[in-house]
């Protein structure tokens, strides 16, 4: 027995001479996914954008040109290259070309103001900014704030916008020297991406991704979403958001076709679905809502069902049902910037097909089980780290572990240690764990409403509001109350053309399906403040509610 144990230890540790070499170990890197695609499908269409169509050979050549041009300018391993652009070919190319130079890609949220963009560039120590000229005015303001310390390359995707930089993107590609050698990754722990959270207080945190996580999460997404070489992926999800959930690499890995989209326009989305044969797309619930409520004359359908992955807040069951009625198959995904986007998936179970639509939609709105690359998930007490019972009732914090967890926050060891304490990434989301292993997020820890000692899930109240036929969007927050401590306050956007709906009528409607203490005490009608990725900004709603209720009391 001792000899067997010693032999096993020897094999495990490499003590017998079995060690990694260049023949049996290559660092994982998403660039290799493009190299695979161009070997297999050089003449297949890789990228569609307006009148442009690039084959995988052309796409690969353009990415190589970007990498060589950056390397020739002294940009290499560990340097940061930022990009400010919509979902265009240049944004796709940056996801490979910047990494080919050994550099780190910093895709910046296009909705940020000049001071926030300047902070990201300076904190991330960007060596170069690639910027679509749609944002030329913003970039000029950023340059003024940073003292022109960061060179700007203009991406002239649209000819009508002004210029902000001294060099143009296509000229940068043409300047590439094929003889310039690019830097191969030394380790799959090398950093490949820097993304800034949409922090609601103070400065945002810089989330750093490693090559291993990007590679494995891309393959995980490809498998879990059913991508293949015949897949046509429509870019309704911003690529600046978690690197497009790693789908720039995932779609490329299988030799699929990327269909670019500068902005969310339901008419254009329906046109591309019909004319390009779109099979997959992703986005926040607001994108689904826009498609549902688009004019009938805009709605065009594909000959094949479109697979739609939706993240952010759980899609209400009514949204899932309406999307299915239009020929879309919705899958709910859940994750954070710190987990490369989706980390769980509400994996479809065949018996669900036999259920009534409402019951099926409720199951599909859960956050589900871990994605393949995520590995481990638990819902647990954040202090004791003890998992909660799988009873669908006991609430705990969602915690994740696996290949697809960030390296940490840039230059912020305290926040990194807190987020990764106990060997898990702490999401801050509160959920229950069902007997079938599926989790269901009930709220952010900071969004739970505690009224008279009772916990109220804002998501549960929102679900009730969405069931009203006149409601298009809803969000619920806590507001102070002298008697109960906190009570729910609802923000509601009504559908166009519906009859007026009073606050009292909507509260009465909620009482038909919710305990009275869970029903909104107040309803504020109007639009909802959102981030660029479609997430409702509840901190802004809290400010609006405070002002609204103050005026209401004064009256």
C-alpha cells in the first residue's frame, strides 16, 4: 500500500520526471480560438456590419495587423489599451488584436461621462485609446481632463462624426509590419481584460480577467448556449459589458458569424433576424421589452427560432411568455462583472414543456445551476459559510468558485480580499436554493426591504406588478416609514396607448396576489433610470423617491 501511495504521489507531483514542457503544456488564451477558426473556416463569413462582410481569413489578418501595430509602438505584456466604441468590427478586432500584442483590453462603457472615462484611463494606466468618432466630443473632454497624456486613435465607422485623435484606425492597421513578432502569453494567469464596475458610490473598481478564465468561459458559453459553425450571433449585448459575456471569443471559437449592431433599434433587430438568419442574441430584460412592444409592422421573423439569453434582473414570466409567442426561446442567465458575465444558467428540463405556460415561465425565470466553467456554487450564510437548506425558502448569499472568477480588483487588495474571502466569490445577491439544485435570486443584499421585521423581496413585488396588463416596466425599492421602518415603493412605466391607471388601482391589483404588507405603499409612474446595459439604477430611484415623497407630504 505504501508503494502504491508513493507512486500516486509521484505521478501527481511530477517527481518522476513528468513535468510540463512545450510539447504538452500551452497556456490557454482566447487568441487561439481565432487561430482555430481561421484554420477550419478561412473563407466563411466571420463578421457582418452594414455593407461589410469579412471572412475569417480577413478578420484574422485585421486582428494580426492591430496586434503588430500596437507592438511596434512599444505596447506589450501588461500594458493597457482602452477602447470606447459601440458593437462594430473594430470592437471585435480589439478583443483579439490587443491580446495578440500581449496587452490588456479595457473596454469602456460608452454611457460614462468625461470624468468617469478619464478616471478609468488614468487608473488603468492606458497607453492608447481607440475611440469611435461617435464619441469625439466626449473624447475631447477626456483629453482636456487628462492633459492629452493618452494618444487617441479614431475609429471612423461613420463618416458624419468629427475627429478627436491624430491617427485613424484603418491607417493604424495599414502601418503594421508583418515582420514584427508578437508576444506569446507566458502564462494563462496573464491579464487579458480590465473592466470597470458601474459603482454607485465612489469610484468604480477595476475588475481584472485572466486568460484562462476568458478561454474557458468562452468555451463554456459556446457549449451551454448551443453555438455551432452555423450559428449567427446578433450583437444586442454591449461588448464593453463583461467583454460581451466573452461571446466575442465564444462565437469565434465555433466559427460562427458575428452580426454587428451600433445601437439597439427594434426595427433593425427584426430586419437582421430575418435577413441574416440570426440564431442567437443576448441582452438585458429591457431589450426584450423593446422587442415585445415594437410596432407590429416592424416585427419580422426568422425561419428558425432565435435563442435569447437574458441577464440582469430576472425576466418576469409575462416577458418570457410574450417572447415565446413571437418565436424566441428565452434562457435566463445570471452573473456579475467579477465572473466574466454569466456564471449560472437556467438549464432547460424537458418535463417543463408539459407544464402550463405560467408555471413553466416561473421555472424559467430562476437563475439556475452553475455554468460549465464556473464549477462550484452555493447559497450560504456569508458569516458562517454554511450552505442553506435546499428548501426553496431559506435565504442566503450566492457564492461562486471556479475558473471564471476574476483575478481581483486592480490596485485594491482590501476589496479583493473581501470579495474572495472564504474561498468563494461573494456576489452580494440573496437567493433561495431549490431541491432540484436551481437557485432563485430574491434580491441584492442592499435591496431587500425589511418592513416591520418582515423581509420583502423587491423581485417578488416586481413580478406581481409585471402581471398587470398595462405595466411595461417596474422596479421596487424601500422607502423609510415611521411605523414600519421601511415599506415598498414602486416605479412603474405603463405601456403606450393604455387607459390611465391610478396608484390605488395598481396597489389593489397587487393585493390579489401578494400579502398586504408586501404590496407597494406608493407608486410613482414614469421612466426608469438605467445603466447602459439595461440594469435599473435603484440608487437613483431612491433619490427620486425621496424628492417625490417630500413634495407629496408638503402638499
